[in-house]
C-alpha cells in the first residue's frame, strides 16, 4: 500500500480506479488488470505515502502465483484449506476462466471456515505442529507500520486493533478478528447495502 502508484479506492465514485477494476472483473478479459496497473502514473516515491489500494493486492496475488507456479486457489487448498480441515470449499473470483485470482477481493467462504482460518492465524500459522507460515509472520503482519514518518494502523494485509489484536476486513461488513493475548477469534459474515455509509445486516 506504499508503492507510490496513484490510486483512487473510492468505492462509490464511478470514475475511481477501484470501480474501473470492478468493471474489468466483470468483463473477464485475460491480462486486463495487470495491463491497467502497469500504466498507472506514480504519485510519490515508494515507501513515502500510504494509500489503500486493492489493485496492489491483485498484483501481489499475481506475483505469488508466478512464484509458486500454480493458481492461488490450488496453493491455498494444498497449504492451508485441506490441512486445517475446513468444512466447505471456498470460491475465488478470477479475472477470466482459469485466470489470475483477484488478490484483493472476490474470496468467499462459510463463516465457520472463516473462523477456522482465524484459528489458523491465532496458532501462528501452524497445523498439527507443522509450521505452514513462518513463525512470527502473523504477529508482524498485524502490527502498525510506519510509512513516511506516519504510523499506519495496517500491517501486511491486516488492520491493527487495540490490545495487540488485528483484523481482516471486507468492504461489505465481513471480518475476522484475532486477539492472541485473549486467545479469541471472532468471525463475522454480514452484508451492507453499500460499501460505505450503511448499517450492517448480520
């Protein structure tokens, strides 16, 4: 979120970059979003300004997919979903049939499996004593980071909360809250009529 790329995340602005990204999601054109991201102008030097950017999470997902040489869905299933005995299959929106998964949106699972994923995080990324995610990574991911001299309540894809807790948020009210000190996980599966300015329907 600090690459310096100019990005407008406003969900309700029809001309925002996030809305353009949504249009590309529905068009299902292979490679369209990476081409879009590559053409965005620079607003600042990398590491100087923090700006929430769903497009960057898509790029991150594409990088992971290229690094592991397999779809993110398959990688997630093999490394975590099947290992942690999730009850149901999850779904993940792709840019086109067989294309890259949208790293920043379009992932859906049951509330019980969201809770199980929160438990996986609470356990520090281990399954049956086997460390799947490097030890200490989730603790670091959930803590505030300093960008350009400003402390941001956001780590690596997770929002920091009081008491050393952290949370994953979706724009329509869904969330996973993890508090390692209290040994607590709270999964919320809800809906809002709009991404901003509307009450939760739980």
